[in-house]
C-alpha cells in the first residue's frame, strides 16, 4: 500500500516500496492484554537486565521478581502506573547530550510494549531507513550510501536540529492513533510521551527504548514523502541523518527545499543548513567520509579510535583490565574502522604507545603478560565470590525469541 502514487520511472530505485505485511496500515487493537501478560513481562524483565544483572536496582527487583512483576501488571491494568522516574547524566560525544535513564521497572514496561508492538513500527518503515531495525544498522546504511556515492554525481545531506528535543507530543500521539485503536494501549503511550518535556509539549528522552522507536517512526512519514512523492532517485536515513542522491544538483536542491517544507509543516521540525556537493568531493556520513572509490575514517572517528585503543592498552598494561575484556573491546573498535581504508592507522597508534612506554617492538606482549601476573590480584577472590553469590539466585530466563 502506498501513501503517495508510486513512481513509474525506470530510474526510480524505490518504485517497489510497500509497507511490510498484509493490511499493515489497518489500525491494531486488542494488544494491551498481551503487553500486560505476566509471561510477556517476564520476558521483558530478562531483556531489560541483559548484561546488567549485577547492578543494585536490578538485584533488588529480582529478589521479589514475581511480586514486582505482578505489581507492574496490576498497575498497568488499572492505569495507576506512574511513568517518569528518570535519572539524568551528561555525555560528550563530542557534543554534550543529556541521557535520560528510566528506572528499571519502567524499562521492563518499555520492553514489554515493544515485544508486542515493534513489528507494527517496523511495518511503517521503508527499506532505506536503517536505525533501530533488525538486519539493518550502521554498516548496512554505510554500504548503501557507498553504492549511491559511486552511482550518482550529486549528494544532499540533511540533519534535523536537536531532533529528540523537537519531537511534538501531539503530532507523535496522533501518529500512535493512526497505528492503534486499543484505547488502553494508547493511554500508556500518552503517559510515556508526556512523562518528559525538553520544552512545552516537545521532546522524547534520549536513552529510552520507546524513544528510539518513537523517533524512528516520527520521520518515517518524511521518508515516504521523499521517495514516493518527490521521487528522489536514491535515499538513506539513519535516525535524523538523511541523505539524497541524484545526477542533477539543481533538481536535488529544489527537492531538498520541498522536503524541508514538508518536515516543517507536517512534523514541526527544523533542519540544519543543507550540505549539497558533488559525490567526488566526498560525503561525511556515519563516522566515515565516502568517496566514489574509497571509504575513509572522518576526523572524529580517528580521534575516538585513538583515545579508546590507547585507554585499553594502558589498562591492560597496568593489569587493570582482563585479557578477555580487552579482546572484546578492541575487537569492537577494530570492527568499526575495518569498514574504511585505515591500513597503517591502528599500527601507528600501537607503535607510538609502545615507544611511549619504553617497550621494545615485539616484546610488548610479554611485558603485558608479566604485568598481568604481577597484578593478578587486582580483583580479589573475595570480590569474585561476593559477585557470584549475588547472581547465583537470579531467576533463570527462557531463551528469548522475540526481537530486542
């Protein structure tokens, strides 16, 4: 089903776009009881505690798991659960962002909702939206953008100004009503949406599971306008970063202006100034600079990799990080830069680190091993025993089959 008349041009890559699933535009009902089902809440608990089971609030919740899940279920059913128990902290990556973390019981509810509703949000997405979607993600978006850089002569980069803080509560809730007719579920959505305000009537908190789905869904209507109405030859969106390609720069600029007008008038958002350029000059996107025949790390990614690798090497050298943890973290950052032509970059950082610590080339591994042996007691047996006792009684979780 199309929101706009599909393009019949043989050059329009998105002419076969459709909403996933049969009758997916039909409003969904009778879902609230499934959200509040005790088995669904237990599955949600297991997802919410994943990789965080040693945290104090999760341990306390787990000690009386059945009673706590029953309380959540009861308060959801009678409409008395109060949303908005948030804690706030800042990150600088590199610009300052305020992260809003919901309480653990609230995170359980967010997972319970998305266990049931994630597929409906997915059905509204086009194939070229890549954030917060199964089998998509940063690298899939990067691969498509790289193909478009090779195929087209011009690109246009668009970015929403303060996106999460600018999402209108009324517009977002209206989109929930277009998707659902279950009044109890809509009431929960309303209370979650209204539990946070960046300014009057606007904003969803960065850090919440539901916020990620809300934010991705909010711009899905702009996606469809771009590909089905404006007939942009090629398009990619990763959350609020949007990219368009064409062979005619003037036409691309005109369609970008129409796209901006749609976003302002229909979504109440504003865009940062356009970045329109020839593809041969490179496109800065998703931590990389994409050229028609090469992918390079941008300056921010280079600095981040250098800082992280140096930090992990230093902690390993001091015996303050286990080898398994060191390997896991280093593999993660190497996996990111492996997408770019960065040969020699990581090696240069390692050589500089070795020289700075007075080690001989080729001997750093033995030196690190000696340091680990000298400081093998940095985590005492008593600490390991206490951690084991804390987690040994945690309730088992079934194998999760639903998507995160």
